[in-house]
């Protein structure tokens, strides 16, 4: 996913850089796993989400698309279509990017291929990593 990063006011005691990311499918403030001097540019990025899909807790059906992400308080909400992989994980398609999620154990029956869902995760459980094509 191609995003534009913008500096967010940093807390001096925090070692993690935080950025506002903007893309065609959303805007959010997230931790940035690259050099601070990389902020203020466009990057292709990979999202890392350290939170499981748990239906009725952090994952709800969505009426339809389009895929997007947004901030909601101290959470990031991703809307997309999950594709279970068969190994206890699911890929959530969001704006051309595939986000890997662990599924709650046992795998939830409500996660159906091609159904729209919104997954709400704690902002502290999301990080962004740049990469080069």
C-alpha cells in the first residue's frame, strides 16, 4: 500500500516514532518502524497487527465495502474481506494490501470468504513498516 507519512508530535521519553499515514483508503496515526528521517515522504508499507480476530468482540460484519482504515479513538478500524488460510490465520484485504490476522481459537464460524467485516484493534497493536519494491 502506498502511503504518505506526516510527523506527529513525539513524546521525548517514547523511543517509537509515531506518524499520521494517509492513503487512498484511509488516514490514521500509528507507530512507525523506520528512521525518523523517512517521515514526510511516500512509502510502500506493510501493516503488522498484533491482535486476533475475535467475532462479536473486535470483528463485526459490515454491510459492504469499500475497503478502508480509519481511527476511532485509540483504535484503528480496518474494513475488508477476510480470507481464511486454513492454518488458524486469515488475510484481510484492505485497499490492495493483505493484513495477516490470527483467528481466535477455535477458528470462528462467522469468518466467511468474501464477506465484508470491520476489525477494530488497539492502536498500540498496529505498526507500519516501509519497504522498497
